[in-house]
């Protein structure tokens, strides 16, 4: 675009969703990690989390990888060299600022990194070494979803033998609806559980679902950049099974986080757990068994990468990751954080054409997102004005969906 880039979303406004996130949501997340880990109050991990709770949003951005960082308990060699470089480059940009003065996305990613460091995830001598602090909540959410009678009824439509484009559209819509169940935001997740089985499109602000379904139907390889584990991942896997079962030459690659972040974000272990859990429910057994076969045959691949849980935005994607996505016919980006990173979490005018911001993306892509932050694209002024009147929190309450196809 010829215009100047707007500033990244920040936390300077007391009324902003970003400020609310740091003042209200994150303290409860840190406390939940402490409670779930059942830490002794005098343990190093408990002390670290207590210090983090006191500093988040108030203290200065510091480099935890430096020898004089706030903790020296963890093993830096557990980070890939390029991963460590990415973190230190971004931390250096904001070092000395308060958390509130840093861009919102960086501050979030930095917080989740510090939660892992503080809780012992990178400390070989800790009882929490490589333990996902959010695992129990992910498992509980998945179990709730799989056991729901409404889920079983909905699954029946995806068990049909004749797969038409319309069925792909339904599966894509299911993936979007499940994106509401984000365990980092309890209020949105609770509302999402009530809406996930309702397959109407009246809540879509941008609806390219049919065009995306046609693109998927004609493709031979789909890549999905995952968002949440639990219910959303299960919905994603229903689509995976449908797509791969419909034609023998099709392939899917799932891109997952390399470490736990944003509470419920999906890692490879979460995919394996979800498939195993599906096999224990009669209505999902065929899906689970089919997914295992697709993994064994190589038609379904699961790749993890540190970049997905890192501090940089998508225009700075590593070259090898770009090459991987370039090999796909269509890449589907799930969720709010991926969308934010796609547009560098900047306060673009809401009617900005997404395609004008993403010409650098390595191939065709689509966004499946429910709105949970103060950024948007492709929303005409008259629509945003109406939403401001009728639903003042439309940008952040998770009610509204966005299905956008770019490049095809």
C-alpha cells in the first residue's frame, strides 16, 4: 500500500481491550498456572510466578535470556538458535519500556514466554519440565465437546459418502464456529459453547465460505495454521477426515505450536491426544481411526515450528516456512492471533482490503476468524457504524465471524 502503516495496537488507552486483557485476564491466567501446577509456596516456580504476577503490566520489559535476567533457572540451550535470536531481537526493541508501553501482541507473546520460564517448563531439574501448564483445561474442553449430544448429531452430516462442495462449506463453517472456544478468554469460550452447533451464517461479517469451499474442493493440498486445541481442534480434524477421505490423492499439513502458549493453542501432542480421545467415543471412532491411517500413510502431516508461538509477525516468516506454505494449494489461517500477526496487529482502517496488506504471503490463503481483538479488515463503514450502535463490543466479544479468501 502507498499509505503509511498505522501504529500497532497498544495498551495506552484505559478503555482498550488490550489494557483490559493485561489488567483482568492475565492475572487470572498466571494464578491458574500456579494452581494447576500445585506448587509449594516456597518453590522457585511459585516465587517466579508471584514475581511475574506483580510485574506484568507494571514493570519493565527485560531480557530473560540475559545473565542478569529476572530468572536464571532455565536452560537456554533448549531454544533453537534462530528461535533465541528472534526473541532477543524483539525484546531488544522494547527493553526498558513498561509492559503497557509495548505493542499489544509482543506484550502477550512475551508474557506467555515468561509464564513458561517461570513455571519451570524450560528447567530440567523442575517437576514441571516440559509440562504443559494448560493441558488439563485443554483435555476437559475436548471431553466436554466430544460427549455433547449435539456434537454427535452434527457429525452425522459429515459421515455421508457423497462429498459435495456444500459439505465442505459446512465443515469450514464448523471450524469457524469452534474458534470461539478460546480458553484464554473464559467469557467468550462460555458463549461459544452455546453457539458452536448452530450452523447459520447470520453472524458472518465477511462470508467467502462458498468460494473457499470451491477452492478446497478443487485442491490437492491444504495447509492449516492451527489455533486452539480442545473443541476447535476436534472440528478441524473433522474437516481433515472429510477432505482426505473424499479423494485418494489429497494431502493436508497441520501447522502447530512448538510450545504451550495463549493457553489453549494446539501442539502436536494435542493432535495425538484428540485423535486418541475420538476413538473412545462411538460417534467419533471412525473419524479417529481414519485420521490414524492418514497419519501412517503420510497423507496427513503434522509440523511444529517455533515461529507460530514466537514474537514476530507473519511478514517476517522464516524462509523454510514460507517454502512449506508455498507448496500448498490453499493455506487456512485459524483464529484471531494469526489474523493479528498477518496484519502486524496494526490499527488499519476497518474497511482496508486485506489483500492489499498481504501481497507478500507465499500463496493462496484464507482466514477463519471470530473477532476477539480491536483489529479488522474488509468491514465497510456503514457496517462498522451499525455494529457500533447495535453491538458496541463487536470487535472483541467473539460473536462475529470472518471468512476471507485471498489470492484465488
